[in-house]
């Protein structure tokens, strides 16, 4: 939503809360400060790139847990049960996403 005040147009803003380990937060704040950025600016840059490219803008490496990352994500989404995941329907969602 674009708002206008005194002839100046600007985007409406919203607040986003992120939970993370306190040591990680301190480290991220230090790195951002060294780069001349705030954490808000850094996360906004990440969000814009994610939105524009429709992908995580970096490679995620390392071992995944026994459950797929998709299953772990879906467990956190309201309305989806373990039955949904165990029936293999996650493939349907992935196909729909690819068609989108």
C-alpha cells in the first residue's frame, strides 16, 4: 500500500518479530554495524531479494534431520496434521507451487 503525506509517497510499513538465540543476535548486530547497516535494513534486503527471486538467496548446506524440511515447515502451519504429511500429499503442494 502506498501512502502519501505532504506530496511525498511512501510504502506503508509493518512490524515483524523474529526469535533467535541471543548470542546470534549480538553477532548479527555486530556484523551489520561493521557494514553500516541496521538489522532491520539487513532483513529488509533479504526479504526483498526473497520476494523478487522467489527463492532463498543463498545455499543451505549441512545434514537435514530425518524429516524433510518441508515436513517440519508444514507441522508448524495451522490446519495441517501429521496425517496430511504421512499420506504424501506434500508432493501435490510442491506441484501446485511449480505451476504457480
